[in-house]
């Protein structure tokens, strides 16, 4: 089997996927029609043309506009189910899915509506071979008080999500801003992750680790600027959920060939590949693998390491991880590149 075929065929886990960022223009228009929501775009093609971003903030502006069509439990189910079907087709066998409840509760949508719709899709994903779990993310451009309120609204549905994260505009919103709410989440037994070191400096990664006590860093590519931080990440096997096509689209790297994924792997970090907001950034999991490997010259050994890292870095239990890695080993044992 050649390398592109192997990348597509190997089982993998996705640890950095914003479910609202999987909302394709076709589904946005379908839901807008179903719910009577007026869109400022004349057609699907018109909306696709608007997907031109110069930085994280310009992306977020259109991202929040797209989410305006999500009003009912079935809308959230349909969005998640569309993603999970794509994931299954790309041999993603575990997905730990971010969702942004504040994006919806601010519009008057009930927390229960959001969580029950997404959770139902995650349960149904078992039928198509995907283990799917939810991670509630706080929007960092909002206040910690707002995050506390969101947590209180979500706790009655605690059994439906496994962790919390921190996303949205990074610059100017350091992890320390959310120290107390993350401490409360830790008391609740929730897994902790946070976006850090995408556009923000290595100092944000340090703070996510030492102030928020996260188990995983989302993005983290700016860590390469700090040798002491790289050593810490490698020694502690802190997973980084790297999103190459997102980094390219948001100009974190000028070209995919200049991406530092190889540097992270060579330094012994538990780096993984993920799609972030695939409807907006030009590719789901396999596109991220295929385009990044083509641009950087990574090989089958890197592919194995990235896939294995994705299972090791997941919040699956030990037996689930063992089964997933056994499946991965089987694919590599039977297909020589």
C-alpha cells in the first residue's frame, strides 16, 4: 500500500474538532430554511466564497454567524451526525468533540437543547464504529463569570460530557483568566484541556499547564520557540492536538511545507493531527494527513507515531486504547509502504 492509501486506511482518533466548525454551507442553508433564519448570503457558493480569513478573529466572525441557524435539538444532532459519518468514512474510530454552549445560550437556546442533540448523535455513532465523547469549551473572550454560569447550566447534564476546554480568541486572553473555573471543573472530575500556543506565546502554554493544570494542549505549535517548554512537554508526554490545515488557513505558518510538525515529533512530543474546523479550513482528518505529509515529506513511521499518539493522548480507558492500538498495528503489519 502506498503512503496516501495507508494514511487514509489507518485507524485514528480526532482530539481537536469543534463541532460548530464542521457545519458545511449546504447544511447551514438547509437548517436556515427549516428554521426560518435569514442569512446574509445569496447561495451556498456565496457563503463558501466568504471563507477567506486573514487571522483567527476574521474566522471567528463568520463562524459565529454560521452557528446562528442552530436552534433545536434536531439541528445539533444533524450537525454532529454529519461530522460523525465523515469521521467513520475516514477511519476515525474515536472522536473527542468540542462544543461551544455560550455561542448558543447567548442566542436563547437552552443548554439542554445543545447537549441532548449532540449527545444523541454521539450515542448513535457507536452503530457506525465511532466512539464519540463531548468536551464543553468556554469562550475565552468572555468573562470567567460567564464561564462559571455556563458550567452551572451544564452540570445537570454532567453525564453527557467528559471534560472542559478553552477556545476562541487567544491573544489578550491568557489561561490565568480562567484559573478558578478550571479548578472547579477539576473538582468535578472533568478532564481539562485548553487552546494555547496557536497565535499566543509559549507563556500561554506554560500557564495552561501550571495554572489550569490541563492534561492536553490544543494547538501548541508556538512551543517550539521555547526549548525548556519543549523539554517539559516531551518529558511529561503532554499531548499536543496539532491542526495543520487550520494553521495554514489562519497564517500561523506561511506554507504547509514550513509547518513544524516534524520538529515536534523529532523532539519526542506526543503530537497528533486533527482537523479543528474542517468545514472552514479546507479538510477533514485525511486531508490534513495527506496534504501535510505531501508538503513536509513525513513518512510511514511518522504516520504510525501520530496515529498511536492520538490514541495514547485520548481520554479513552486503558482497554479501549489497547484495542485501538492493536487495530493500528494490524493495519501497519499487513500494509508495507
